[in-house]
C-alpha cells in the first residue's frame, strides 16, 4: 500500500499507509490525534523539458511505496 506524508500543525510531519482513495482525507496525528493534512510536493520531470513540473493534478498520486511491494519490485 502507498505511504503518504502528512503534517500536523502541532507535532510536525509523519507518514501514513493508506489506500489511494483515502489519500486526500485528513489523517489523525499519531501523537496528539489532531486532524492533519496531506503534504503534496510536485516532482520535476526527469525526461524532456526540465523546467516543467509534474504536480498531483497532472496524474501523480504523490506517494511512494515501502520496500518489497509487488508493484515496484
């Protein structure tokens, strides 16, 4: 399952393993249990025009997988 980054206003960053359908839903901070928003960072395009950025609205899910997952191996 994909791992997403979230940011709690009081405690800082944490990771959450979630289904893609739940990626934009607030996650509960593991420390204070407050609702935290997902951190979305655009990734640069590695081929072609290096000035173009790929963001979440362009089709990237803004996720990464834990080692050993079946889709990345």
